[in-house]
C-alpha cells in the first residue's frame, strides 16, 4: 500500500524517468528504447520500441497519470494489443512499482533508478501457470 506521503508525490517521484533510455547498441542488432516526457498536468507521456536487425518488432505508447482521486496509473498500449492499466503500489524517489493482478502478463511493472544513474525496468507475473520476469536494464541515451 502506498502511504499518504508517498501517494502525495507518486507522480513527482517518477519524474527521474523523464528522458531517453536504451538497452543495446544499435538498430543492426537488438535495441530497446524508451522516451518519457517530464510530468505536466498530472501526466507523463512515453513511448517505446524494440528493434531487431533494423526492423521495429514491437512498439508501445505509455502514460503515467494521476487521477482526480490521487491514484497514479501506468497505462500501456502495446502494438496490436488492448490498453492495460497498472496501479501505483509503491513509490519512492528511486522506485515506482505498478500492479494489475487481473492482467494476463505482466501483472507487475517496476522502474528503479540505480546508483550509477541507469534505469532498471522489469515486467513480471504469472504466464501460462509459471512465474516469469523480463528485465530491461537501460542507460540514459541521447534523445533524437
């Protein structure tokens, strides 16, 4: 559960995510990129893409938004899939954890600022009866 003090600053706690991030070196191999706008008017807007051998394999539109009731949600619209929302359940100045136990996979999304300034993102949950997790360790990248 998010405490009152943490809940009050949930969106602001995630502000460090703003900017460009990537995993991998270039489009000729495997490259995962995320780009986030800074919080404004109760929302952060983001996008992501996964490139393999010079071709976009997957893309995603993303939001982190604060609702009128104060709850914060991570909203994902992946390529070819329905939109899914995940409620903020843990918020610190270096970590945001979102959950939706009803979603097929993932049920949990984690963003964590590492001590070296890199971003550790993870999606996890149960898929086909088995616990599963996928890590996305990313470094800051130039926004292009």
